[in-house]
C-alpha cells in the first residue's frame, strides 16, 4: 500500500493509534456554507421522479439506477411510516432519454400490511438490476426485522432505544422479475430458497427450482459474488461498502462505520477475493452511503455526503446533515484531489417529520452511472422524495464518453 501516506490518530475507545490512510486532498468541508465551500455544479439539471404524499408513502430510499437497451431504469424502497418498516415495498420508473420519466409505479408490492418502522416484520428493499442475455431483471432483497441491537452487537431489544438503534435482520432471500421492453413486468420468482413466510406474503413467488425460472435464478446468482466485508483495524462496525477497480488494476473497497468516526475505511485487494484489514482514511463521511463510478481511463468518481469537518467524535453531532451531495474526482482511485457540490439544500417536508420516522438531511444514498458525456445520479431527497441529477463530465474537468 505504498501509494498511501500514513498518519496517526488515536481511535476513540481503543488503546492503540491505527494509521490513517491519506486519500483526501479536497479540503475540509465548511459547516453552514452552501456547497460546504466546494465549487457548486450550477449547470447540473435536477428532475423529480417521486413526490411523496401521505397516501403513497413519505419514506423513500435505497435508489438504484441502471441503463440498458437505450433506456434508463430507476427503483427505490418506499414505506408510509418510516425506514425499513414492515411491508416496505419497491417502486420504479423509466426513461428513454434520462430527462422525461414515466410516472412511478409499483415494482414489488408490499409483502404485508405496512406497520410503523419500530415494529418487527417482513421488509423488501430495492436490490438493483441484472441482465441475463438481453433480458433485464429487477431484484429485491427480503429481510425480517426481528429487533434492535447496539453498535457492538452485544445487546438486543425488541424495540429501539437510544442505544439499541441498529436493526437486527434475518435474511429471507431475494426476488427477481423480468422487465419487458414495453414496461410490463414478469412473474416474481425466488433467487434462493423460498422464504419461510411465503404463505404469509401478499404476492406469490415461484421457487428457484421451478423449471421455468431455475436457469434464470442460477444465472442471476452467478452475477452476485458473495463478498464478506473485511474487518477493520479497530473495533468499529463497518458497513455500506462501495467497490471499484483502481487505475493500476487493484480492487478497492470503501466502507463507512456505525461508530461515528466520520471517516471512510479502505481495504485494497490484488484479486478482489482476499481482502486485507481495512484502515481508516481521511475521506470525510457524514456518515452516509457513498457510491462510485470507475471510468475506463482509471478515473474514479466518488459520490456521497463527504460532509464531516471533524473526525473521531462519536458524541454530538452523530450526523453532519447530508448536505450537499458531493462528487469527488480521483485520477488513480487512491487520491481524491477535487470535489464538487452536485445538489445543495435540505429537504422541505411535505409530510410532517413526526409522522414518518428515520428521515433527514438533503440529497443522499446515491446511485450513479455515466452515459455519453454526462454523469447521472439518482438519490432520495431527505429520504422523502426521489430525484435524479445530470451534469456534463466537462463540468468535472473530464472529457470523453463511456
């Protein structure tokens, strides 16, 4: 890992000083300043795909953007009461040009009646897109929320409190269904074993050994390499990984932690299978989910809420607002030298916050791709509405098409 300069800082709660991997040369975010002090992409175009109402659901998250067959596809999770509540469903929309989008519809219906988000139950989450041959499939992951645990996973409660705020989930498999070119949807089928609650779901799903769907289920599973997250050098709990290939061909994974270090962690692998210990970096983290787009020339675009002006402060604030949504540029995948504010501002609520739990901030949890000479980023605005932004690569100091 000679490409890094190692610094040292005391990790809160630990008795050693883990080395810090230097990857951020974009400057310190400035609190209370529009764009956090970074150049604002004023030419970026913003379009709304979903406007929340109390009837359709005031919680929207987990955006998944894809391009296939000359068309853009978007999906996201949706619930009436809050984050990952029982009965969470998946919505979607599509566009021929990335500008004009069809009115959203239901991609996966609620698997059970919607209940408040602090209740246990069956949850669907937008799982992304896969192509088999020339056929497009939309995926959803299925989990049962069985209770809530602390950050160290040493204590468990059936209901959340200030300490037990991390959901304990039991995996219940994944579903897939074909999206046809005319926008109609095929039958839902399981990618693995049939979920135990199949007889309790509001919809029927064919098992993965159904002769009609078994080859498709197998082909989709083969595109899902099971990656076990590397462990960190400290005891912080790592999650929400984003993977990419650096310019030199090595594989990189960046992760956030749930212990409010307000840093991203990094691990680098020669083959993408064996991952060494992850080290904290100086890339700021709100904390929030970060994604990336790796371009053919080795340039990496990092998209997320790199909003923390201070590190290793697990007290107040727990979060740094998730405003703005940044695009950071690295020529080699190891050092990010400049950052731009893609979308600024906090969400102005349509539905009172007290009625929908787990929302806050501005543009967050992005999904991104490059098509032609533009970067497209799909995201939730305050976890309430869903938007997509488009910006020319030239505005990021880049050129060329993908």
